[in-house]
């Protein structure tokens, strides 16, 4: 095994270890996830109508994307309080470093889902990298007066770690996922 293969294997193992708990937690506690990270959005969803995970629909649009790896992507159908169908694309970025094409990838996934299914798609991102300087949430491109601007809400876990007491006091089960991730990151990074 070459050094590159060994590094890639370790890299993949790291992602597998961090990716799976996030996916499982999203499956188990999606409403709690939204309540913790995006409380305004949580208030606009009709939780009396069951939400539905749409993994097959997501795979249809991202399988040929060549914009980097996906980690803990979830597509969930919800209904607004006004009775409008909306799809929520959640991307949990569990990489240990920032990804240069992240904003572009979020834009591509959003427009591909809209183009294919003609339904409102809300893209949300959780950034778990340890860099305080990496911030995402906007993709822009344009030339000669033809411009595209795509903004999406993000939460940086590193920011939540500054208020550990609030995390400990929360009765939201998703805070345990956040705390476990932050502790593992702290132990790994020293």
C-alpha cells in the first residue's frame, strides 16, 4: 500500500466515523435538529404532517456531481404552516478542513433538485471544521450583467462550542451529537 493509499484509507475512515452518527441522528431527530440549528425555520414547518426522507430523489441529482465528496446529505420533504410542500436539503460538512467548492456545490444541488422536481428547495449547512476563518453561505457568479447570487443558512459548530453551559442545559437530544462531535474534535486536534 502506498503512502497516498494509506492516507486516503485513513481519510475515508475518519469520514465514515463522523458521517454515520450525523446521518443516524438526522434520521432519528430531524425536528430537533431543525429546532436547535434553525429555530425560525422550525416554527414555519407543519410538524403535524409527517416529514419524509427522500434519499432516492437526492441520489438522482447528485450521483454525477463532480464537485467533491458529499457527507451526511439529507433531503427531507416537509410542509409549511400554509400547506405548501417544501424540500429541505441538509448538508453536514464533516470534513476536517474547509472545502473550496462548497458554496458552488450547494448551489448546484439546489438548482438540480429544483430543475428536476419543480419544488421549493431550502438548502441548509452545518460546518463542523475546526477553522474559525472558514465561513460558507453564499455562491456568486456572473459576467456582463448576468449574475447569480445564491445564499443559504449555515451554522458553524465551532461557534456553538463557545457556550458549553447552554449546550449542557438543553433538553434537545441533538445537542448531545454536537457536544460529542466538539469533544472528539478537541481530543483529535489537541
